[in-house]
C-alpha cells in the first residue's frame, strides 16, 4: 500500500508547509493492556502550541490520522541502531 504524504488541510489538519515529514517507529499503548507497533509520518504544531502526530498502526488496517501526541501513550523507538 502506498500512503500519501499529503495532509488533510480541508479536514482540520495542517497544510503541507506546516508539517515536518518524518519516519519515526513507535509503540502505542492501546489502552487495554496491549501494545502495537506503528509509525509517525509527520509532526505538526497547532496555533495553540499543541503537538500533533500523523500516526499509523501496523495492525488494524486503520489509515494514518492526525492526533495529539501523548508521550505517555506513544513511545518513540530508535530509527537506527542503539
């Protein structure tokens, strides 16, 4: 599957020039005691100063979506070696 890097400006998300596009592996707490691997493909900060991430989980088939970054729920993993 090819994922578009275009941001959903018309859907309440950021415009492309405001996004820092990245490839950041993560582990996400699903809230039920389970964790899932995923990735962040973009970072954005809104006018109120809140940091948002474009998060996609490897399981579930859900497309990537913008959501507030919560470091207690989304753990950043190393991109390359330790």
